[in-house]
């Protein structure tokens, strides 16, 4: 009579399961905290691979990917449907590994958003992380037949998986409509924006080396010099040499990175109003609608009505800050009879200010007092009682 041998997974397999499951859940939850930010990364990838027709699906795909990561990680830890989950993990990690390698090697997307803005990773760090996960998942995949569930009953497994799906999906849907639970960006409530826009004492910025291409007009000789060599040799004194094209720059030494280094607020004529608005000593409502073509019009109307009442009764300045053209902004302001001043900034910092289109920041003395999604913007009475009653004193 033949005796059946029961295979017991090794400690390595158990370790791989636990670590992979925890990492997938953590990665999914970090993304689910801010699916809107993750969707911006997906759009970058779509543009790289000329798949811009998927742009309108980026947010939905971001929520689904977050849900899938959380669900696969949880099912792996629970041991439910081991073979199917192992296949799902393998396909997903191969896909992620391709994207992170492509980003790193061709330098096309500077951050994959693997752990959102909570733990920024360089492309090569992201690829290294995916390689480690790939090794772990291959171990799991090779032993997938021996993964046993913690609950044997199929009905209970289905109910548990259904609840996990609802919770995972619900987290992403909630944060899309009511802002992230935790704000990891420099415009979070409590931060002082002017401080984050300046280099702290004792810190040094990035150090770059400029390289010039030079041509001798008399002999036709060509050479290249760094900016230090150019200055040391006083090349400009010899009129026969001229610079060809634009100089190239190379990062020599990494310095301190200012958290907010790309914000410039201008009027329609290009005049700089950044510090005037950011450092306003009075309450300042900044309505951010970075993309007017896709902004929620009803949300903008609601914000405008409340902001107009606040402006009338208190010393409150309200501005519409957008990445759209001045012509489009003025046209929309007239169509909706908006009572806000129009100002303009690049879309990148605007998308970091608030994960809503439109969203609102309440500033005073450079501090972010509060921020809201258009779904959660409070009534005039609520704003007045909490903030504005003493604003005119």
C-alpha cells in the first residue's frame, strides 16, 4: 500500500508569503489613500507609451489597482485560492517590474508612485523593490499547490473575500471624493508655505556643472569646457571663440531639495503675485481648479456662492487659481458670474495643493489653516463661526 506524503512548505515559503502579503497590502493602502495622485502617475505612463486615449480612465484604473493590491495581499495571507492568487501576483509583479525598469533605464517617469508620496522612490529603487518582490513571488508561485487556507469552508471564504473587496474599493472611492486620510504633500494643513519655499539656513542647493560647446571662428576648431574651466581660462576674452547652442547641465552634488520649489502665481499679464497671495496676513480663500475643462461646475458654483458671501461680510480675499489659459479662465468666470480674482500657476503644484478639481485652501499668514474637497466645503455659517468672526478685528 502506497503512503501519501504531505508536503509542508518551508519557512522560506512562509516568510515569502507574509512579507509579500504585507507589502502588497501596505502599497495598496498607501495608493488608496490618494488614488488621484496615483492616477497622475498613470497618465504619465500613458503619455510615455502613447496611450493617451486611456487618460480619462486613469482615476478608475488607479482605484482598481489599489483594490487589487490590497485584495491579493490579504488573500495571500489568508491562503484563499492559493494557485489563482499566485498567478495574479506573478502577472502583476511582472507588469510592475517592466514599468519600473522602463522608467529607470529610459528616465521617462521620475517616480513610479509605488508607495505614493509617503515614501518617494527613485526609478531604480522602485525597480530593485520589484525585483525583490519578484523573487519572493516566484518562490510562492513554485509552491502554490501547498498553500492552505486558514478557513476551509468555501462559503465563508467567498463572504470574507467579498467584504475585503468592498472595504478595499470603498477606501479608494472615499478618498477620491473626500480627500486623503493622511496628507503627505507639502500643502497639508498646518504647514507654513513660505518656509517650505525657501532654503533653510546652513543648507546648500543642488550643485550643477555646466558644459559649453565652443567653436573657433578662425580655425574651425571645436572644444568643450565646463563653466569652471571657462571662467578660469577667461575664454570670453578671445573673440575668436564663440559658444554654440545651449549649455548642458549635470548634477554634481545633491543638495537640499526645497519642498515647494515650483510654485509661481501670476496674473494674466505675467506679473508675479506668489508672495502677495501666499503671505497675506488676512484669511485668503484659494480656490484651486487646475483643469477648467474637467472641473466640477456645480462644485465651483457652490464654492463661489459661499466665498462671495464671505468676501462681502468679512475682509476675505478669494482667488481662483488655475492652470488654464487666461482666456479660458475669463470666459468661465463670465459664464458662471464668479466673484473671484483669476490667477495662474503651473498644473503640477496645483495638483499637489489639493486633490480635488475644484478644491479650496484657507490660508492666513502663509499657513494652511484648512483645505476641502468641493464635496466637503462647509457652509458660510460654519466658516464664519470657526474662522471669520474675528477676521475684521
